[in-house]
C-alpha cells in the first residue's frame, strides 16, 4: 500500500492511496495533478473520498468522474456532486482492501466527515480534511467550538500510530502559534525544527501521527494547565480550567488574529 500527497493550489494536499495498480483519492480540489499522477504510476482510480463541501476539496470530482469509473463517497449532510454515496458517522465501506469507518467531525463545516482506515500489519490511516491539521485545527466556518472540541476529542482517541493525512500544508504557521501558546513544550520545539528542515527541502511535513499531535497540538491540549493558562492570559478573563470548550474557543480566536 502506497500513500502519496499530491500538492495542489498553494497549500492543499490531495492524498492518493494505491495498491496493485488500484487507487483511491481524497478531496481532489483539482483533477489535473491527479490524472497526471494516475497516468505516471499506471493506476486505475477506484474511489474518490470527500470530507466536506469546500471547492478546494471537490472541484476536481466532476472531471475525474468523466475520465474514470470511480465511485464517489461524501458526507450525507452536505451538498455533494450528483451520484455521491452519502455517508454518516458510523458508516463503513471497503475500498482498496481497506475497511473504512466514517467519523462525524463537525466544526469547520456542519457536515464534515473523516475517514479512518484499518488494514492488517499497517498503521491506521486518517483522512481528516480541514478538521485536524498538524499543530492546529480548521477554522470554525459553520460549527461551534463545542462541536470542534468533540470532533477533536474523537480523533485524539484514535490509536497513537494513526497516520494523520491533513488536507493542507499549514504545519509551520500552526507551529509558530503553538510555540506562542506553549513556549516550554520541548517536544513542540524539536518538532518545529524538524518541520522547518523538511519545508526548506520542499518536503511535506505530513502525514503526522495522532500520538504525536496529542503532544504538540494546542487544540488537542485544551486540558493541559499551560495551555489553559495561555488561553486565559490572551482572553484577559478567567477561564474555568475544566472547560476545554472555552479554552478551544479562545485559542481559535487568538489564532485567527495571530
Ligand atoms: Zn475547507
Ligand atoms: Fe481546505
């Protein structure tokens, strides 16, 4: 099984997973780079997985469907291209010999879903669209902080070695913010220099791992005293340390203007 991030637009990744000349693609915002990769690697596109309705994740679907026989999967609660197999949290299906479980992750959009794939002898895969990024999370365009907190809690509970395949290369700017929140987090500082190195060589910082994100991503650390204290200092008002939703809301607003 091979996993490949295809760069698109300025900072999107379209993930391709392939095995024995069969491929699936996640969130194709454009078709051209996908068709080129399929051609170069001699792959047949079996399925397209969509996490949410934004154009930078879906605009390539129609041209890909014209060029291939791919089955399209997407969230039931969002407007999707005609013919999309509508999925809800808890649904399961198999593609490429992997059994995929659908997880509801509202917050960035109201009906956003993520795909969690397990297969024997390999670390699990998570395609989380614009919900979880390395070192950060998506903007709250349609959902509430409470929804995003619940979605991130669900993702954080996945096995440590889960490969986190995010839809954007936002890692360095996220880590700059994360360091402002938690300047004393040594794992974070080490990861930042590793990622700076990767980006200097034009390499992706992804996939990340869930266990690692729990150590360095402030949005998965809304119950950590240092993170609560930083959110509170930014808010300028006391935050109940037992209220991770209030901490997340504050972090998200701070990041928006950072
Ligand atoms: Zn989006
Ligand atoms: Fe996006």
